[in-house]
C-alpha cells in the first residue's frame, strides 16, 4: 500500500535513517591519526611535534588524543625502526631540484612569487555585471590535461557562485568567491565553469581553463602506480639551513607518489616531517622519524614538506616535483 | 563531544545530498578533520552549522569526482540492461523502500534546491541556520525552499503514480 500522504512519508523515512554503530570508532581513529596520534593498527609513527604547532592546535590535538585513548585504544605508536636500502638512494645535497641543498638559502619559487603578485594586485572597479543568460557553450568532456585554477575576484561588491558544467551540461555548485578572494581548484582543461551572482543567480562569466604546456594528460594522471620519489637522507653531520618561509607551496596537478625519508642520525634525535599546505603554511600534521628509521609517506608529486630536527631547526625543504599547472585567472 | 552529538545528523545529511553509503564514511572523516583543525574558531552552538557547511562542500566535491570518474571509466554502451526499478506487488512499503524512493525524488532536484530542502525539511534547521550553512541570504533560502518543495512534490506525485500503476 502506498501511504496516503506520500511526500510526508518519504521525508519521515529519512529521519529514521542511521549509520552503522562502528562508524564512530573508525572516524575517531582517523581524526586522531590525522591530527597527530599514532594508530594502534600500526600506522607508521605519527605524533605531534609541539614546536611546530600553535598552542591552540597542540591543545586540540592532545585533547582528541586523550579522548581517543580513553575511548579504548588509540595509543601513540613510535615510528618503525627498520632502515631501508634502495639503489635510488641519494644524499640530501645531491637531489637537485627535489630539495634545497643543506646550507643553501632557499629561493622563493615562481609559484610563490606569482601568488604574491596576484594577492597584491589592485582590485578593479566592480565590473561583475551579468551577461545574457544562455545555455552553456560547452559541456565537460572526458580526457584533457590537468590544470590548477587560481581564480581571483577583482569584484568590489559582488560575491559570485562557481559552478562546474558537468558532462550533461548541468551546473554543479563548486564554491563561493567573495570580492578580492582567490579560489583554487584542481581540474582539467576540458571542464568549463560558470560564475553567477551570488545574490541574483544571474550569469556573470563562463570560461574553460586554458591548456598548460606540458601538463600531464588525464589518462597518464589517473592510471599507473604511484611515483617513487627519491629518498631523502638526513645524516649525522647535516647542519641546519637558514630559517625562511617555504620556497614553494603544495600545489595541485601531481600524481600519487611515495616520499621516502631516512634518518641516519644516531645521536641527533628524531626528525619531524612537516607538511606545507597550499598557502605555504606549515600544517600541524607532523610525522616523526626516529633515529635510524626510515619512513615512507604516501603523498602526491605536488606536495611540499619540511624536515626539522627535535629542536625545531630546519634541515631541508622537500619541494613539489610535478609541473606547476597553476593558471591565474581573474573575475570578471 | 562533537562526534557523538553530530555524527548521525552529518551522516544523514551526506546521504541525502546524494552520496552513496560507500562514500559517506570518507566524507565524514573529512568533515570532522576540518572541524578538529578549526575547532577553536567555531563559536559555541555553531558546531552543527559549521559541520553541515563543510559537509555540503565535501559532498559536492565527492559527487563531482564520482561523476568525473564514472564518465571516464564507464561507457554507457557497455552497461548491462538495467532491471525495472519499480517494486513488485509483493514488496512492502517499509522505511528502507521509502528512503530509496526519497533518494530517487531528491535526485530530481538541483544541488542547491536539494541542499536547502534537506537542511530545512529533513534536518529541521531554521532558515537562519540554513542561511549560515549555505552562505546565502535568508530570502534566497526561502525562495529556493519554495521552489525545491514544488519540484519535490511534483516528483513524488509522479513516482507515486508510477508505483501505483506497477503494483496494480
């Protein structure tokens, strides 16, 4: 029998919907591990390096770890101590573009310079006026090449909604761009976007990201095993390098990769592998590498890291190896 | 604790936004990691709005990746012929079946209409909360909700007619 009030019955049915009980435990374990706890399931040593975090973040991470431990078994675990030997091992000083050599002052990369120039660009008079409404000129198509969009709004008052035009020419909401802000999105040069006035939903702009010379095609990007990045080796006598902002930020467009770090220091103490985010900020997510241990980090070719010692001194910058496909566009 | 208080609601929200069960857990992890990283900046009492806003964005990304992946990997010419989704006469109308139908009806809504309807009519958020979650004025919430309800009612009526015809 169909319920008399079918619509209301449909809505009521959703309120009784519930997840599996054990989902919370898995979620808690994931959050703790991501924020700085080591999984009892044997995840390679993860911990919190307090010297690289703000007080608030330390407090938040420790609070979650404490809660998790109390909830039954997400204890901190040390990093594995088994060293790895690889034919492709190279010393820190000979890694070429992969990292800044020890002792050399890091030089800001083109991505940082371009981003800074963009952020300081003058905001133009608001020209974010609607254009005639029409069906999308182009739908997304399969294939294409990777592009990382950095869409900067030069509108002074208009907030725009960003829509991806999907394979069926339907607009899929992707984000909101406020005046003067920049929106970053990994995409393909075969995917159009439309921008609409946030308040009126009227069309403001339609565009497809231009192809970046040398950008990997979609087939190559999606298929194949992760890229094996060269091994970063930190030796006993390696001196700290000058403290400076990260020379490059994490960027999109890179394939899955594995980063290998080896701590050959016996008495030099643990190393902290610190992730650098897309805004060149060091994140609170820190991975510990014990003396004599090796650490394999699943990551992407576009990720940037820093390696610090136990005192917080900077030992190396690990730079992205993927082609920088960032394309800077402005609205309107 | 935030996970205990909001886990079920965020799970339901992600499901009703169209994420498949297999994708919901990944999305939940992202939502709560974002929250944990920014917890100190979330005002007391605004946790659910913050979680829903994150869930909305993460669900949008997930659906988009799913669509892209399907487009890339699956050729519709190669798909086996789909079975008629209409229920048999023997089927009972339980919650599970209703929820499947609900998802079918919600699939007919645009993403923005779907989000506002799920927030207000399913998760019982106020207009002000929905406005905060979606980052749009309350007037826009109201107009989208009105339109969303119209589309929902029409799709539900159509589904009901189809089900009744098939069970006759």
